[in-house]
C-alpha cells in the first residue's frame, strides 16, 4: 500500500480523491481566498502529474477541460497521482483579467518568492504545494484577449521525453518553443519536471473543439505515462503531428477595420493576401500580405486594429505545408462530427 499524499495539512489516502483549498493571500476586502486543488491518489505507484489552468485569469477553456477530466470514469483506476488545479489565478478570474491585481503576469513570475510581490508569492505557493511534488505537468492556456489559437502544443521538443508526450497528445501542430524566463515551464524545467503547454481557443470564451481536444490530450498523456490503462474502446486513428520550428506574427500596416480572408488552420503562401484593413473614414483598403509560407495557428478576432497590431500568427514547417493544412482540417472535422453525434 502506498503512503498517503499530504497537501495543505490534509492527507489523502491511497485509492481516494479529495478537493483541498490551499490558502492564498486575501483580497483587499479581507475576503479569504483559496486555490482549489483536486488530488486523485492512486493505490499503485506511478508518476505524479499536475494539470493546471487559468494561470492567466481570463483563459477559461482549461477550467472546463479539468472539470471534464475529473469527471471521467477513467480516473477510477489511476496509477500514481493526479493533481488538478482548475484555477491558479483566482484574482484574475474575478476581474476577468489575464493579470493579477498588481498588474503582473503570473507566467513571468516563477519560481516566485515568499516575500516578493503578490505575483511572486502566488508563484511560490503554486511551485511549493503543487509543481515540486510532480514528475510531469500539463499547463492549459488560450490565446490572449481577442486572439484565438489553433489547438497546439508548445514545448521543448529537443528534449526526448517532452517530445514523446507532446506527440501523443493528439493535436495536429507542435510548436518548438524555447523556455522564457519567469515562465512555469522554465521554473519546472530547472527542477527536471517535464511540462507541456496546451494552447487552444480564445480568452473569456469556451470553445467546444478546443475543450474536447484538451480532455482527450490529458487522458492520452496519462495513458502514455502508464497512469491509466489502454482503452478497449475504438480510438480515433492516431495521426502523427507536424512540428513547427519557427513562427512569427504578421502585423497590421494601417489602422482601421480588419477583414480576414484566411481561416485558422489555413495554408498560405508567401505574398498571399491574408486580409484587409479598411479605413472607415476615407473608404480606402489596405492589403495584409503573408511574409512567409506556412499555416495560420493564431489570429486576431477583433475587427478594430491599430497600425502595428499582431493579426496573424504563422507557423513554418519543414513538412509539406499543404499536408499540414489537410491534417488540421481532418482534426477539426473529426471533432465537429463528434459534436454532431453527441
């Protein structure tokens, strides 16, 4: 029999699950606040995986992904331990904001400190109570406000273990992303903890395809780690993901009203029109041209733009880009069909 799992003064026995509120700094109104931590502690030994969401308080798809994962019957026979934190940044969620009340980005504040800013203290708390106890992690994100992302995994794909888990997640695009100072991935990496970052959808919006792909991805990773048994049900045909080593944003050359002509996941050639910025005063139209060949993995959704705004995120691949776009289309069609059949 395994030992119990202790967190915030509460012990979870093997073969059980519990919800623990980890105390956080109070609101300015002196209202108490807690970080919700769900622990599923298996009877048998295995990896310890954390799944986190809402590090940016306005990114909500991950909150729903975790709710559905915790509701899955597959968790009845977990090996190892799953630690699920649906809302890391409750302060930002309350204010429907990406940031903390001190205007800092939590995902640039890791590993944090016990005596630092509010962001530093929250980062320190999350690292100590959750991340440092784990062997692996999945951090769930969306695009920023008014920007939507194609479902994708961002990770250090030069690391074999990270690449193995990224490849089994089940999304069509993997973006090799270097570690940024202050990010959760960088802080976890310093401790030898493998972390995948899932990006999908838009801030302050729930997107069903992004949610379903995220739920399937978390379960896929747990199966790959041996935390869950292989399913006997017929699974979707596994398609090898496409790896992008580079990506860049195309920016608006003028201010005005944005009209997009290329969909998310669309294939584009260098010099191809991506959209237009119309001047609402003079009626003149300015074309936005692609600066490279690739696939659109992120896009601005707000029609109002200023000169210099990032409007299209293009991933570049060594693979045949047409094949990548076709793979994205199949991925989206599979989930659209699944939604229709439910």
